[in-house]
C-alpha cells in the first residue's frame, strides 16, 4: 500500500518530470511550428507520466490491485494533473493547511 510519504515523494518526482517533459515537447512542437495549448499539453503529459509512475509502483512494491489501490492511483493521476496546472508548491501548501486544521 502507498503511504502518504511515498505518495508525496512520487507526486514531487512526477511534478518535476512533467515540467521537464512538457518543456521538451514544447520545444519540439515549436520547432515543427505546430500550435498547442500549454495547459492541455501539461495535463496530458502529467497523466501519462503519473500513469507510468503508478505502474512502476505496482511492479516495485508488488501491490495487489484492488478497489482501494485503484482509487489511490486515480487520485494520484488527478493530483499530478493538478500539480501540472497550478504547481507542486501550491498543492503541498494546501495539504499542510488541511493537516494543520
């Protein structure tokens, strides 16, 4: 099972990877002179990177797929998309504010 520490560490890694991959794809698309929406591109990249990260977690940890783990992975992918849209720092700040109350 995924602990909150593992979840947040993976979310940080996915946030960094999404930023890097998004910039690389933007550079390629600019070179090809193709039009794109930056937010949609970041969202798609974050879902792909987040999905592969969840798949890697399943393989590494030997997690059995059940309803709870699938729900956690869906939340993880959604959170990675939110991080891509608004930034990891704002998401961590929200978690800290919620945990503080």
